[in-house]
């Protein structure tokens, strides 16, 4: 599997590290070396690349509601998948603004 580049800073991101943001309905993808890089990316207007997630996260009930506001989600959701070694930890959002707010507040560890 080839190395991707961080959408924000351009650093190489290996297949088992970093974050992948995806808007699956629009087949749009962004890659980040750090969670913090999602914030300026979203503030400046998210610049997506064409593509889909190479590995689909396991569908869990938590992915049917926004991790930031709790609103029910449909197929236009924004997924953020943390690649941590062999593990894939996914969160879902109703908009990139909610992804930004969630990341600004510390993500899962707030």
C-alpha cells in the first residue's frame, strides 16, 4: 500500500497511521498526519481529493449519529477514521464544521 500525504501539511502518512476524512456520498477524501490538522483545513474551506476509503469502518450504532451534536445521520455523513496500527477507530459527523469543532475540543479525549 502506498504512502499518502497529509492534505494540510504534505507530510507522508503511512497506511497504519494518521486520519482519513471521507464524505462517502460524494466520493471525497482527505488525509491528515495529526487530528489538529483537520481544524485549519476545515476553517479555510475543506479541500477534498477524489477518492474513497481503502478500508471501510465497521458499521456501528455510534456511526449513525453525529459525534459532536448527536443528530441522526444519513449517507451524506462525514467520517473520520483514525488509523492506529492495525486498528481503525471511526467517528461520524453531520458536517465538516462539526468535525472541526469536535477536533478543536480534543476529539474523543475531551
